[in-house]
């Protein structure tokens, strides 16, 4: 399908809150290069908003994914734990720069990670306030919307936000 055809489908079926202003659609990518549905080649400076820091389809990552798919595609670790989750938690716990023993919780998004970080911090400290920088983006869950540094479009039409979020200017002159 072309970018134009995909755009028409996006406008018809994708909720406005999940839509992108970009009218180009990724078709395939290798390393830092990405091609859209019309075959236009470009450099991918976004990398999945920073999560693809080794580039697209690194051979070792592709090999590891294929090996995992041959064993098990997915199970929720809270329902049925699996070796990969536990071994990754072990590896991260061993390299994280904290004093003492670290435990790991893997989340499916940055917003979920922040929501859990807030719950853990509240439980550990007994405090409820959080300070966020102006202009920051934290996610689309309810608490992270309140943490976002721009009210529009992230807080528009959703009613009152949690009142324990305070703002500070980002410390760069």
C-alpha cells in the first residue's frame, strides 16, 4: 500500500489520541536507514523514540528473537514466569549502580514504568508529591499525563489531574 492509502486507513480507523501527524508510513528498515511505503529512503533519527539505539534489525537481535519464538512467544510473567524474565532481571540487578541488592520490575512502556516508580516511591517514602520539569513528556496514562510539562494536548478534556504534581523550570539557561 502507498503512504496515501495508508493515511486514508489511519484517518478512518486510528483513534486521534494515537495518531501521528506524519503521513509517511514505515515499510522496512536496516540499521539507521528506514524506507517508507512509497520507497523513499531516509535516516531514522528517532529510533522508536530512542529505544532502537543499535538500529533496526541488528543480526544478533534478530537471531535472539527467532530463537525465543522457537521456544515461547509470550506469557505474562505474573501468571506464568519464564527463564528469560528472571535471567534479564538478574543481569540488570547485577549492573544497576545502586548500593545493596537491586530488584527489577520490567514494564511494557515508559508510562507504566513511571506509574510503578511513583507507587514504589510513595510506599518507600510515605510522601505523595512529585516535581517534574516544564516541557517534559512522561506518557499517556492518567498520572503521567499530569506529569507532562505541556497541558495541551495531554491534559485537554480529561478533567482534573492529580494535584500532587509540581513544576520546575528545566535547569538549562
